[in-house]
């Protein structure tokens, strides 16, 4: 009898631990799902243009993740008319500051990504700018989520910037430089800023 009771006791303990572990794993999964949703919203709400960076280098894995985020953006008819030039050459980064009036932060940036639109890849004419805008925003949000600082530098439609970048980076005529994103680990805080928007919301009509 003693042996049977001991076996039953041990079996019940095993069942209790099994259920306990299952509950813990389930709760952890739920927490991770909630955290992922919050992370996305947090990245959106706290994203800011960062122009000051630390000396920390950005590894290739981060850049790969940024590009994956970019190509996950929506595009007209799924035409995906984009190309991306990753710039990590210090001479090139510094050279851009000579002709782009708002690119001084590139002096500190570790890398930059030039988002370009290829008119030869357009199925729906005139939408490449919207597609590249969505890709650019995805890069900015992914950078924030990865702990990077980023700043969107306008290129298109400024003809002088387009020409200079085309010459510097040997870009073909059918490809149009659209936006330049400076990247680095932030040396300044990114915090949520309360913005007034209620006067900009309209329901069903103006």
C-alpha cells in the first residue's frame, strides 16, 4: 500500500508540475505577443528625427533587417519599384554634406541608406514616389525598434540633389534618388511628443 500511495503521489506531483509549466509557457507567449504589439506602437509614437550619434558601429544584421522592413512596405499593384544603396564609405558620406544643405549629421552617421525609384519597374505610372515613401517610413520605424537613430533627408524632387547623388554614386538615368536616411546609434533621446490632432479629424464629410 505504501508503495502504491507513493507512486500515486509522485504521479500527481508530475501532473501538477506539467500543468504549471504549461500555464507559465502560455502566459509568456501571451506576454510576448502583447509586447510585440506595444513595441510596434511604441516605435511609431516615439520615432523622432535623430541627428546626433554615438561612435558605436552598426552591424550588417541591423542593415539587413532595415532592408527587409523596407521591402515589406505596400506599393501600387505590388510593383515594388525600389532600389537601396547602402553607404558606409566615410568619404562619400562627407561628400554628400557639401551639396545637401540639411545633411550635416552625416558627418557623425555610421551609415546611410539611399532609397531610389526605378521608373522601368513601374506598372502603375506616377506611384513610385508613394511606394518609396512607404519604404522610407518602414526603415525609420524599424531603425527605432532596433534602437537606432535615423533621419529622413529629402532628395526628390530637388533636381540639384538628384543630379549630384546620381553623379557621386553612378546611378543610371532610369533610377531616381528619392530619400536619404542617415543612421547611427542615438546620442539624443527619442520620446513621445503630444501632438494636437483633433482639429484635423473629420467624419464622413469635411
